[in-house]
C-alpha cells in the first residue's frame, strides 16, 4: 500500500486528510511537527509528501522543501504543496529559494479544494490510472 505523509499545523485539517486519503486506499501518516515529518521521511518509505505552504511555527513549507531538496537521500520524494495563497505567490517564494514550482514540486493545490480534483492529482502523482470515485455530494 502506498504511503502518504501529510504535514499541517492544524490537527483538524489532518483528520480531514486522513479520511480522504484512507478512503482512497492509501496509508496515511500525519503530523503537525516538522522535525517528526523529517524523521518519518528519513526512516520510512513515503510515496508522497503533502505539506501546507504556510504553517505557524517552524520554518514553513517553502524553506522545508528547500531543506529536503538539499539532502541527496530525500530529493527523490514526491512533494505536493497545498496553500490558500495564489499559486503565483508560492512560485515567487520558491524562486526566491532557488527552486521552481514545476521542477521541484510533484503538484500544487489551492485551498479550498474539491476532493475529486485533489484525489485525481494524488493518483496522477502516484502513477495510478484510476479517477477518484464520485465524492462530490456525499458530505465532504
């Protein structure tokens, strides 16, 4: 089973991600702590790392991504960033850190999001061919 790690500073958001990701048939690991996320990335096989761009405390999503990309053993991990800010803002922040949104991210998603679209991108990143099941009108 493919494993997805989510890093977000909001525990309630992690609960929502857990429900969506496990319902789609993936193993979910979630944390609010950057150090714990780094430890998980170093010791487990993570197929996709999803992180919020803006987090309270810690170094934040862009600098965390920069740190991951600077470590040879962690460069291979597919990273998807989620943010309420416009894509262009995140692209500018990445550029400031010497990165490129298309080269250094497997995906970018703007909040709030439609679950079907979110899962379609997750499936695409993980090399899954199926489309997300119809989830739009059933309580999400």
